[in-house]
């Protein structure tokens, strides 16, 4: 195999592809060939690198130089200066937000250096469509060990001792789930992978499937050996075309090499995998709804018992785990349960993958040890809140999770500790909010999602979430009444206690946590008809404090309605008749001169404007 002097690892995840990484690859290959460097420089299109907001990104090995936000126009410069003259291009280095300093080496950037990679160990390191590169990094060794040297009982024992809990949201012990299915006797068993990632702000499983598809297959092969399954399905939403493509390539390659199909590794173990594409229904992330969908029926949950381990897909014993869970399995088999437990806590072992998004500097995909404080994730790895804004809350667990305030940022990220806050770890979506976010509006946003995604099978979820949403809409539009908060809380507990599946049972979580930690915002909306963040347009008035305005004109330039006027270096005025409460002026002003008042203030200001106009009109005098 040819060894190159320089390896260019170019991110080929969905985010970077959307930013133009395919054009970068073509331009890089063309420039390298033009310079006659094709025998010295290789270009590898990898899966997601993780640093999504900085894309397109590339890492140059062996120096470990990290380039961000690379454009096609930068390619000749990189080839000329870096590859030919040995001088890395400084303008493309990462710039740390807090210190404003450039960091050339990827391993020294806090976003990367503070992570511990296990499930994501191959991210940005291999070509996802070449099985040889996965094998070169110990790929399929765990499957070989499990199939040729271990009994099902031994595999299950290792998984149980590791303490691995499902990474899809529920956190159920993986070993216990596998053991339950193993003990059921039947002529046919199934093992399923849940890749139906539907949470807003979540892209953990997507990145693994796109960047390291073989690790998912290997984890499923080991699980199939443990429970006695001969058939597996990977359930992926059709909205993930790149993941579907790379998984299918991986399946084809594994079949060609005898890693799937009959008599794997020369044994009597036979197992194959098929991809099933879902239509994007959020409820199909629920286990029984997912199985119903694979059966060709409308994706709706079933009542339990019986549990899926006894009667799942087509009424046969079935095990379902999510993508990240399977990605951990091969390393546990290779290194043993004690190795896995050396990170995390007693009840929450190992690492967890999170998708950082929202009001945070370093948006992207991370993997950290369980037990790490939320504060360290947000400020040390995430780089804190941008543009000098203040942290307000973090939404953990997606629409089924909850909003955690600043006072609880030192909470360790474990299944049990996060649950105490009213949120859940969930599949790993982590959305940061700053002081510009209205928490009532945030609760409404997530409830709109779950109410819309409810399958409608059970009344508590179908009707209850709709009634709750109507109440939240009333509150954000100025029709809230005293007692609405208590009514919403009561209704929330009814929905949680009586809904059929996890969607309804967790849908009220964002509402309950925002009421618990930000009740003052609800009360302000209801009693004062005032959204103090300016998000709810019907409950706010924007005006300019003339004592603070220095007349810089930034707000006037930002206003889409031309509602702000004034001379340079003199206080400006905002015409209430033209203002549409878009908040552009408030977000633009750096001198705290744009203020937000209650809805009632708008009428008062309009009356003052009319009086001023009347006084400025010329008086006509009658002559006799």
C-alpha cells in the first residue's frame, strides 16, 4: 500500500458537504495533480469531523494542522505554501473566541482536546466507504472474537458487567436486554438498530452512520450472536440519504468479505442485515412503533406487555438498540468491561455523544465521559455563549427533555442526576439558550413539535398536548389568565401518567421544567402582558431610551421597516406605527439604549407621537 508524505482528511459529513466540501475535494485533487504531487499527497473524504459550525474543515497529517472554513479559493494557497514550502496557512487556523488567539494543531483546540473518543473513535480518520480502512483500525476483530471464541452467555456477561446503558434515551441496561431475549426460545429472532433520529438539534447517530458505518454493523453482528438472531434491520429515516448510502455500501462490502451472510468466520453462525427507510415520523423512534413500521403498517406504538424481547417484530423475540449503543459494543468486547467502566460513574459508565447547538460558540459533535458537569461541556468544550450574551438555559434530551437553568450547570451528566432536574439525557441533543430566548416560547416550540408528531392512537397524547399547546399560544399572544399555569401543570401530569408510549409520557417535560425554573416569565406574560425578551410580538413594545442613545445609527440600519430615524450622534426615535416588533434593533444595539416594555406601553407611546406631530403642525390664523 502506497504511503504518502501528506494526508488531507477532508470532512465529508452532511454539514460540510452542504458547505461545499465536495467542491473542495475536486479542487484539491486538481491542484495536487497540476503540481505533480499526486504521489506525495493523498486526499481522503472522511465522515463528520465534529466541528460542524467551522465547516468545511480539513486536517493535515502528520502535522495535525487544522483548517476551518476553507474555500475553493484557498486551495492553491494551501498547496503552494503548506504542501510545497512547509508553511501552514495561518489565516485558516481556528481562533479561540475568548482569547482571540489562533491554534494550528487540532489536538490543542479545547473543542477536541477535552473529548474522549470511543463511539466516535474513527471520526474524521477514515474513508467511510472503504472497509479496509475500518479493518486497519481494529475493525471486525471484536466480531471475530465474539463469534469464534465466545459463547452467547459470555458475550452477555461482558456487556452486563460493562454497565453499558442504551444511548437512545431510556438508558436501559444493554446486557439485561440481550439476556432477556437470549432466554426466549424461538425459531426466529431479530436484532434492530434505531437510526430514526428525530429530535430537533440532534445529529449524533447520523454522524456515526455517515462516518463509521461498519462499527454499527459490527455491533449488531455481536448482538445477533449473543441473542441468536439471524436477521437484522437498520431503521433509518429517508431524510438521511448520505447515511443510507454509506450504510448500504458497508453492508455490501461486509457481505463480499463473508462478514455478513452464511457461515461467518467459517462457523455455523449466519446473520444478515437490511436497511429499512422510515418516512420521518418522530413516533417511530419508539420501539414498538418502529417495529410496526418495518412490518409495513402505520407507525404506531403497541401496548405492553408483551415486551419486545418476547414478541417484537412479527411477534418474534426482538432486540432494539440505537446507533451509539452498537458503536460501543466492539470496544467493550475487545478491551473488557473494566476498561469501559474506567470512565463515567458507577451507574452511568463510559462516554456519551452530544450534539451541541444553539447559542454556543463551538457548535458540533462531541463525546465526553459520563459524569462531566454541564458547565464544562458548555464553557470549556463549547466555548461559551457568543456575542457577549448571558447563558440562560440548556435544553437536554430534545422535545422529550427539559430546560436546565444556570443554577444547575454543575450537575453531572449522568442518567440519574439529569433526571433529578426534570430533564433527561435522551439521545444527546444539547441546545443552549441565551438571554434573548423567551422560555414560554421555547416550551411552546417543543410542544408544537410533539403535538404535531403524536400518532393520535391514545387520547391523552392526542388531545392533551393540543389543549396544552392552545394554552401556551394564548399566553404568548396575550390571552393568558390567572390559573393557566396550574391548569397546564395538572394537565401535564395527567398526560404523563396515562399516555401509551414515551412520546406522550415525556412531551410535557419542556413545559414543566420551564414553569419550574422560569415561572416569573409565565407570570409576566399572563399578569403584565409583557414578554421581557421581546420574542412574543403581541406582548412587547420596543422603544429607544434617548438618555442612552448616542446616535450611532446601527439600529436604524438594522430596521427592515425604516421605523427608526434620527441625526448622526443625536438620539434616535422609533415610530411605533411602523414597528413590527422584529427585535432587530434590540439585538443590534451595543449601548443598551433600545428597551423592551409591556404591550400597554405601545399605545402610550403612539399617543405621545400623535401629540408631538400635532404640535409641530403650522397654526392657521384667520384674517378679517
